[in-house]
């Protein structure tokens, strides 16, 4: 087993993990768990659900690691697995509650000027409004506006062309703004 460090390239870690090197797999999990959790959490009812989807994604990825052909695709692959787990769970168990997470961010807006109560209310309103979006639009909003990815990065994760991501954002933002305005938050961008 090679010595692992924060500087170990992802492709090296993946190759070692494919040979069942648990230290290499642990390092991959450590590197990707936080970003994956932050991307999935805004669409979950609670932190525990998000943690379950992320854990399931890592379990599935570990079991199928030999099928990963490009190390650069690992992040998108993990996200797609977690996203599918989330969609299946909520469609089957809870209906269409895609955006009631504990740590949802406000789309394109600084909260520093709001009081604590106003911040909590705005976050709740954003969650409620994202929940009302089509799942494909909610995913695009999450990746572009909340996770601050590029359109190309989001397109790779969602397995659609960048133009489709742009179209989903274009169609979702007016719906999101109208919803927020109806809740008294007309200045959110």
C-alpha cells in the first residue's frame, strides 16, 4: 500500500481503491463527502436523509468502482447516484418534497443585512419555493446557484447539454421569483 496524503492524485486513489485499498477509498470519501453532502442537503427534508443518500452513494460507488472508466467523472458519478437515491426515496415515500433541507442557501442573495428571524423566514421560503419546482429544475438551481458550479460542470453531472441546464435555469428563476414574491420576498435575485 502506498503512502496516502492530501496531494495524492484522484486517479491514483481510484486505482488503489479498485484494488480494495481501504485507506485510498477512505481518502476519496473524505475528499468528496463534504461537497456531495452540501449539494444534496438543500433538497432533503432533514440532515439525516441527506446523510443517508450520501452514504448510499458511496456504498454503491464502492461496489461498482470497477465500472468507473474516467477518474475525472467520479464527482459527477457520486452526485448522480445520490440524486437518484433522493428522487426514488421522495417519490416513493414522501411525494415531491425535494427542497426542505436544514441548510438551504438563498439563491443569489447575501443575508447579512437581514435579522436572524428574517433570515430564517427567507431560508424557509426559499426551501418551500424550490420544493415546488420540477425536480430537473431544482437540480439545476441547486448546482448553479447554490453549489456555484459552471454550466458545463452541472451539465456533466446531470448528463444533459449545457444548453439544457441554461434552459432549466431560465425557466425556473421566474417561477422561483414569483413564489418568493408571493411570500413577501420580492427583492431576492
